[in-house]
């Protein structure tokens, strides 16, 4: 037998032995690939999801509801809260630095399609899904709704006989408005009051206050520094200060249902749990949770979310 043949035989024997050893260590009952259920659970467990929120307390509370629900499902969660305005956090979910966000149907639709004419919850949702970029998905909307609302003091309403946005077109004098800086460009901001309700642009002055309709905005209205303020409809300060929410007969501010906006990184197996959160959430819940986040003894968003989830039996 030649040395060359001997070497080849030895190499072949070694390879076969290695293969046999590998097979002998395998589970004889195992299949070549995991089951769909096992694969989904392993994928979820191995995935780290970054949950983010806009820069106002309610958004962080809802984001915590989603984050803690994912954690209860065995998914590792990172948090990136209080990111900023919609322009900033939508860019974040598109570039992959955030994977899941709480959103509001009408405002996001108008952000993606400023020319939309959808008004009803059904039309808004349908067009929103049509306009959602590839790689993102809109989960089931909640009955809970938080809308931008234009509010005035009861004194201003009584003195000027203003109970509706339609009344503003005949208001004599300058109207001093306040709201988030980005409101200046929103279709339900000063431009909407002019284009939809006929308020002369020359009669409008706008003061940007960057606190999400929070205490600074509320105080500006209470102190008489502004006449109208854009304050979210679930803000407890509206009732606490007896503010008047102006009616919106022409539906300038469209349906704003809460929902979860998810990227492809969020496993589809988590959708059912996330949708259960949205299904259980109500507008009154939002108002109550926002109230807990205010005052000297305010609770943190994470505590508020945990308490609500436990109360509803969701974790």
C-alpha cells in the first residue's frame, strides 16, 4: 500500500468518525428544524425590543403598558422614552432605533397624508393602514381616544359667547393662541382655524409652549396670557380649571384612537397581547392615569402602567 493511499484512507476515516460522533450526540427524536411554535417563542425570547414614546407623559404611560406586556411575555425590552415630536420618533422607528411606539390614528394619518379628507374612525384607520410605510404595521386601535382640543377659560367663553370654533370667525380683535411649537404647521393648528373656520390669519398670534399642553400651557391660559390653548382632551386640568372645550362641528380634529405602531422586529406572536392592552384601555382610564402622574405625590409612568395592567389581569 502506497503512503499516498494510506494518508487518503486515514483522512477519510477521520471525517467519517467525526460525522458519526456528531450524529451520536444528537437527540434521536429531534427534527431537522424546530416547530413553528417553538421557533416563534425562541425568536421572541431572543429578541430585544426598544419601546419609545413621544415627549409627553401620557405617551410614556401607554408605552410602559406595551413594554411591560412584552416583558411579561418573556421579551427583553429596552426603553427610549420622551423622544420628541412626531417628526423625531417616526424617524426613529423607520431607522430601527425604536421598534414599538404608542400612536394616535388621525394625527399620524395627517402626518403621512396631509391632504387626507378622512374623518370617521373607520375611514381614518383604513387610510392610515394604506399609508403606513413598508416595514411598519398598525395594530388594533383602542376605543380610548386622546384628541387635541382647543380650550378657553369659562370667563372668556361667557364674555365673548364662544363655545365653538365656528364662533371664532366673528370674534372681534386678536386671538392669542398657545400650543406645542409643531402646532404651527399642523392642519388642526392656526392654519386650520383660518382654512376651515374662516378666522382671518391677521387676527391670530401664536405662542409656542413646548410642554405638550402641560402645566405651562395651562398656566398661560389661567393667567390670561393667551385666549385659546391646544390641550389634549384627556388632560385632568381641563376639568380641574373648568375650561371650556370648544366644539368642532367641521371635524377639523379627526378621530384619534390609541394604537401600537410596530416595526418588523416586533414578533407577530406579540400582537395578540399588545392588542389586548389596547382593547382594555378606555378614555376614562387615560384621564385617571394622567391624573396620577400629576401633583406632589405623582406616580411614575412605570408604576401607573404596572398597576393598571395588574388591575385588568393583563400581567
